[in-house]
C-alpha cells in the first residue's frame, strides 16, 4: 500500500511537471520559437508565392530583417513578375531585398514559405521535392496536410505582414521607415475585402508601425501612375462583363498581366446590386481567375473549388479568392473552351440561370459615348 502511494505521488509530480513545461512552452513568444527553429542554419531563404503581392513581399522582408538583426544570412525570393502599378511603385520607392528567380538555390538552404503553404502549387518549392523548414501564412490551408519544424498559420489575421511585424515588435526591433511603410501598405491591401475583422495582433502592429512609416511614400504608392495598357484592359473588361441576377461574370479575352484580373474583380464587386463576381483572363498560356463576394454573397471559395476541380488550383479567403488554370496546351484546351467550361461550372455551382445574363454596359451605350 505504501509503495502504491509513493508511485501515485511520483506520477502526480510528473504530471504536474509536464503541465508546467507545457504552460511555459505556450507562453513562449512565437518569434522566439521561430528563431530557435531556424537558428542552426547557415542561410535561410524566404520563399513567397509566385508573382508576390505586397503582403508576401512585406512579410518576407520583415522576416529577412529579423534574421539580419540576429546576424544570420537570409534571402527573399519569389518566382514570376510584379506587374500591378502600385506594387511596382512600392518596389521602386522602398527597395525591398526581393529577388525574382526561376529556381531554388542549388546549395539546399533552409526554406521558409511566406504567405503560402507546401500544399499549394504557386511557389518555387512545388514540384522540387523536400519540405520547408517553416511556414508563416494567414490563409486557411487547402489540400494535403504537411509537417514542418515550425508553423505559424493564423487565418483570422488580416495579413501575413501583421504576423511578421509582430515578430519584430516582440524582439524590440525597430523597422526602417521603408519596411514599416511596406508592412502598413500590405495590411491595407489585405483589408480591402468584406470579411475583414482585425485581430488584436493586427491592431497592435498597425499602431506600432504608424510610428515609423513614411506616409508620403504610402500616399505615392496608393496613387501610382498607370500605363495605357491598363486602360485598354479595363475597357475590354467592361465590354465583356455580364450580369446574372446579383452576380457579375467577366471574361477578358487577353490581359497584359495577372493583376488586372483582381483589380477588375475588386471594382465590379463595388457595383450596386452585385453580390458575387468572377473575373477571368487569358495571360499567356494560362487562365487567371479572381472571385469576390459581399457579406450577402457568401463564401466564394466553395463555388470556386467546384469550378476549378480537375482544371487548376485555387485558394484564398471567404470573400476574396483566386485561381489559375496553368498551361492550356498541356491540357489540350483553348482559352475559348476553358472559358465556356468555367462559365458553366461557376453558374451551376452558384445555382444561377445561364439564360438571364445581360451586359453590364450595353454596347450601344458605349457607341453613343464615342
């Protein structure tokens, strides 16, 4: 009996110690855990999603600055191009350490995915095998499960930039004016949707970054000069937008870059009476798609998934999502056939009658203005 009591007491002590250790681990700052995870590596490469947007770019830059402050070698890379006027102006004014490359470094450095996850197809790590060391993102993971040494995925955070900025704040690292400006601009761009609910982290870093940001440059980025090609794409978009009840559907026959698709979708969702939008464009051999909705329009990721299943890749947030159908020649499809298939699938997924479509802007109205 005495031995059993001793055993019970020891077991209770072990459980209490385990509980204390777990509580201590929970209270450890995330930035400390991240630095511990990457600390043994000579070089860390932060990889953004393809065609990096302000959120991926600013978040990666902040993490790059975090490691540089610790004296650790780091790089920030992405694939594709930056084409949106505001994003190009942001790079021109702020000079982030972004490198656009076509393949991963050959010396096999530690990889940290920023603003994307391993199961996605829109980053350099996809198709190259191996797992990243860490993942930092604010999107809800889709696709296959994955295991990494460190992860910080917060779907409730408005931006990955908020997460990265919180690491700097926890480590008492003052961002440069340009980095603070980039982070604030990134959070602003991610706050344009209808599903924005600022978390405590978002609110805290917005206030903190405001002490360091250059508001003159921030205003200049918001008002970046636009090319004539932009207005050509915009005109084509308006001419090719049809309205089905409370939904707008736009198929651009061609576009100069990916970003116009999201811009048109953002513009159309502001139209009075429109609750859901799907915008698509042919960009090279790919078809790029953006979907938007209001609160009343519901979750666009679900119908977008039903539309793209077996055709391409998709992801995003409840009211802001995107997709791509890559390499049409490899699929044995043309832009026209894909457009018809996407249209039929989308309208079916949204339970909308295909016969009710009317032009957003009637052609005779355009001609009367000429």
